[in-house]
C-alpha cells in the first residue's frame, strides 16, 4: 500500500504511527494462524499520515511472539 501511495504522489506523506500491544487471539484470528484461541499475539495498529495530518492508510497486523524480532527507532523532531 505504501508503494502505491508513494507512486501516486497525491499528498506528500509525513509519517506512520504504530501502536504495538499484546492481545489474546480471537477464534477467527487463531483459525487463520493455525493457533489456539487465547494464545498471545503482538498486534500492530498503524496509521499513515500526510504532511497536513490526514490519515491515508489504516492497518492492523498480528505477529506470533518468538518468530519475529522487531527494532523500533524513535526520532525526535524540532531539535
């Protein structure tokens, strides 16, 4: 999706914000991931913003702990 938005170039993109939290798998998600309902997952909820603050993409993803390693880089602006 990001590649499509960048290619179109309608609105300049500024940043993406992602919330990461631990959740218990619902029956629907557990079935899709072939795990047990209630198993622990990491849920990522992301919003992609334009320079004027408009949300142009909203997404959520689930990850199984132990299969992925994430690195978070936080930048400070207005130095």
